[in-house]
C-alpha cells in the first residue's frame, strides 16, 4: 500500500467523505504534486473529517469555522495552511459538480508565493507532448478558448489533465476516434476509476468534441450525449431536482418553469424526464430578460434555432417538444390564451423501425457472453428474456428475484412497479448468483466493490460484448429490449400482451412493433424467392 500514499490511513465516520477525499488526493498526484505536499493535505483533511458525520457538501462556513476555533489558535499561521488544504478540496468538489463553490470565504485565505507564481503561468497550456501533433494543437486551442471565456484555474487544470491523459498515447487524430475507441479506453481503466470520476472524464471529452464540431473540424461528435445528460445528477443534493439549478434572469420565468416541472413530478413523471426538461428550459430561458408570456412567436423560433443550429434534427424536435409542453401548461393554467408554438415548426422525421437482433446475432452474443463473469452473463441474458429497461435492471436487488415463479419485480418509469418474467436458463444463472448472495437489500448487478453498477458502465459492457460478437452495428441495451418485443411478436403474441410485458402505459407506444415484417411473411418469401 506504500505506493498508494494518497489513501487515508484511518477510517472516517462518513464513507462518502472518505471516497471523495481520496479522489481529490489521487487527482493531485496525477497533476504532479510532490508526495510530501499530498501527505500534508491528506493529514489535514483526515483530521478535519474524522468525526464529521455530515456529508461534505452540507457543511457551511459556520460549521467549518466552529471546528477551527475549537481546535486551533486562529493567530497561528498553521490555521490558514490547514484552511487552505480544505479550500482546495472544496474547489475540487465544485469542479466535479457536487456543489456550486467552496463554502470558505476568500478573505480567510492567504495564497502562498508558490500559488501566486503559478497563477501567473499559462497553466492551461499542455506540458506533456502527445503522440499526435494535430491533437496537441486542437487541445491547446480549446484550452485557450476556455481561458478566454473566464473558466477558473482549477477547472482548466482538470480539463488539461483529463485531455492529456486520454490523448497522450493516441496516434490517431481526434476526428478519427469512434465511440467504440473511447469507451474501450475507459473500460480498460474502470478498475481504478470511480463512477463519479468516469462521468467527469466523459463530460470533459464531450465538451471538447462539441467544440471541435462548432469549429468545423468534424461533422459530428462521437460522444453519445444522451448517455450523460440525465445520468444521476449529483449536484442536486436535495430532492428538489425539478427546481432550476442554473441562473434564470427573469424571476417570473423561473417561477413558472418551477411550477411546470413540479406538475410533472406530481404526475409521477420519471426523474430523468423532469431533469431533461429542466435542462432544455434552463438553456432557453437562462438569459431571456422578457417574460415568457410576452415573447413573440418569431423570437421563440429564432432563439430555438440559435440553440439547436449545431445539433441533430431529432434533438431540435425534442427541444421544441419541451417548449411546446411548457407553453401548453401556461395556457391550461391561464397565463396565456393560446400557445405561441406553431405546428409548422415541427420537422418531418422518418419513422424509424426498432433495431433488433436476429437469431444468428443472439447466438453470437450468447457465445461470447458465456466466457464472461457470471454478472455479465446475467446482465445480458436477463435483458434479452425479460424486456426490462437498463435502468430497471440497474435498480434490481437480490430480494426482488423470485426463482420459484421466475419473476422479478422492477420499478419502471414514473416509479410504477411491475413483474417481468425470465426463462429457465436465466433462472439457473440467477440461482448461482443468489447462492453466493442470499437475500437482502443487495444490488443484483454490482461492481467489484459491491456498489451498484452505473448505467454507463452497463452500456459499456454490453457494447463491448456486441463488438466482440462481431455484430455489424454497435449494441446498445435498448436493442435487447427491442429484440425481446420482436421475438414475442414473431411468435404470435398480441400487442396488448407485449405492451404489458414492456411496461408501456399507452398501447400506442407499442404500435411501433406492428410495422415490423411478420416472421411468416419473411419465411414464405425466402421459400419461393430464394
């Protein structure tokens, strides 16, 4: 353990505080800070948090001040040194998105000569050469732009270190990397990356690639943004996730947006849906000085086009749907006589058929999965035969599985509970797993530490298995759900039954599968024409 000197030597009362401190100290090590300095920070933070039962994000300046007054002579220089150690930790937490900013007022801190000198340097410029000169040039341009936009020093250093770590040995230019290349990189390092650090790294890469698209260096980003927009928002420390988290200039707009999103919560809409709607409305109304009821239709359309000009047409439609839903709410509540959203603004999108696996593809996938861990076998097999959503599988506990009836109780969208079924083959896999984890409130799908596996990591695992199976297109968890529904349809199940199994609240949602060609038609065609 000598090489892991950044890890705390004593347990803390709050495990979350310990995990976050070790993430911070590891980040300091990666930035090249001296070992003796890191050990000093470790001792200061360990002493401060050793008896703190409260989560680090809930501590106020009053709580911190009381601790220091009780333990230190405030006239002693060591007081400010220890306070600076704590402030550095809180800046890291703010940078990772766990709180808005450090609770320690700047007037209580005295920067050292080393820190003052460092602030004069161009800390945002790359200090380590990259394998590809083109990558180095564009990353330098990106970091310089962030600096011009006023991004703070610590955040810039985090962006620089993350991009350096990712691109340092990449010989291919950034524009040639696919999502498969990127996800494989993170998969290789998943053993020592926490879920939070992983998501932070991915967010930085997403921002970098968005910059490259805006500058015209590539037509689209390889990052799958939909994977990260609604993934467990840790900055919402309380349960008021429907309240706007970013500044909205006009307070009346903010109030009505909050009422609108609260109505979604009361209607039992899913947390992820509400957060997604909130983000779109924060973008649209963030710097809008005019009250929502006074904005003309043409201004709404122009603003919408401005915010979506670099996005896919499908994303534009989602943005428009959110705005339309908001203004319909305003009409229903009597704020407006009619909605300013026009039907002609909606694009005509082709109706895409669900993508599913053929029998041959399923056989290939199962063959590859048989060589995997029991957890990965259960993940793939359960999703194939139950039709569950990836989020439903993630939230399953051992106690939710009933091997006798071969059913599992899952929590679907809007917190609606339903039973899903699984096959005898899947039951045998689950039985082996349950023998090792008998009963209790334990996650069914967990990582090496026993913590519940994140949706992102589940997606990465399934995508990797699809690639190893030699599938022609990337495999996504929802494709397994489509495969389940398609198999039921081809075997003669009616749409009402399929709808119940999938947990659709509206049969119209299931109608998309009715457009798929029936298996018997395909069989007859091949019999007479091939």
